[in-house]
C-alpha cells in the first residue's frame, strides 16, 4: 500500500504545483514590462545629424533647378499673356473700326493697352498690364515706344519686345501686317533678332 500512497501523494504534489504556476498572460506582462525597461526607443544625435545633412544636400541640389524653373515659368506666362493682349488689341481695332495703341513703359515693366492719354478717344478701354505680377525680376525692353493697330488690323510702329529674367528671355514680334508671334532666338541664344 505504500506504493499506492506514494503515487497518490506524488499526484497531489503535481496538482498543487500546476495550480501554483503563473498564468501565460501574467507571464507575458512580466516579460514585456521587463523588456520595455531595458529597451530604449528613439534616435541618437548622430543619426539625427546625418538625416539633417542628407536633407541639406538635397535642398542644395534642388534649389538652383527650382529657381530656374520659376524664372522660366514666369517668362513663359508673361509672354503668353502679352501675346494674347497683342491679339486682343488687334481684334478690338478691327471690330470697332478704330486705332488701338499699346504703350510700353520699360522703366516700370508695364504695358498700357488702348491708351487714351490725350483724351481723344471716347471708346478707349484704358488697360494697364503690370508684368511685375509674373515676377518682380522681370525686365521689359522694346525697340519702339508703342505699337498701334489700325482699323484694318495693320500695325504701325511694329517691332519687338523682349521679356527677360536674368539670362532667360523670350521675344514677341509684331510684323507689318499686325501678326504677333514669339520669335525664335538666334543660334547663340542671347539676343532677339530684331532688338
């Protein structure tokens, strides 16, 4: 009987030891609490400095390209706007059967369309186009102080205007018959052919 008593006693000890075990969820909490105390999260100062240097290099590389893109965009937009205003002035002259004049102010980079400075035109629609709205650095040059379109659409004082920022520029030409177009630059790409 002794053997049976020993087996019963062993099985009772085994049951008690199972009941005293720590539950799995409790053991995970203890494990994770201990791990979170010993593991530190975040970046070192050296890692942060490295990231800042890399970002600085990217900005240094991108900034000149962005500035050039901004200048080219401003000149292209101003050129298309001026080309549209030339065409509008010519169409207005033909539609209303009267002269329409564009006056160029190269000092302030403005263009006055349908100028009535002498108060001789009751139908004139005095309109000022400030080219500085496209970029404060834009420069206007013209080989004529003004261009006029007659009631037949033919231009008098026809010529070339040049819009530029730094080394980038575009030229608009008005020919004898009043057609306005963007001129291709010379092979050197430095001057407008008529200016």
